[in-house]
């Protein structure tokens, strides 16, 4: 857990957790301007899910060479293919 305070006294808190058995690492950042923390979930170093402070969840998929091949945009559930 780490905390940072700005000039106005607002505190931003960051936490990180790693599960070595599954290769999943999660990070959460709480900012004073939102009740929803920003969350990122990585598996073996690759971003697989991100949740914004406005509660928009984006999901990411990769091929066998760890290249990002698609993104599911949480705003409209649109599936974007990356080439």
C-alpha cells in the first residue's frame, strides 16, 4: 500500500497484489475524485482487464505470441480486433 497527498490534502491510495500460483497481479488506485477505484488485472504481465474510475470495464485478449488481438470496450460492449 502506498499513499500520496497533493497540495490540497487529497490522498491517492495504491495497492498491489500478486498470486504467484496463477500469475495474476492486480493493482487498485483510489483517487479522491471518485468512489470507484481504478483497477488493472494482469496475467503473466499482460493486461487482461481494466476498470476505470467511471466503472467502465475493458477486457483484452492475446494470441499465442502475447500480441494483443482484441479489446472489448466496456462502454458499448464493442469488440475491436487488433491487427
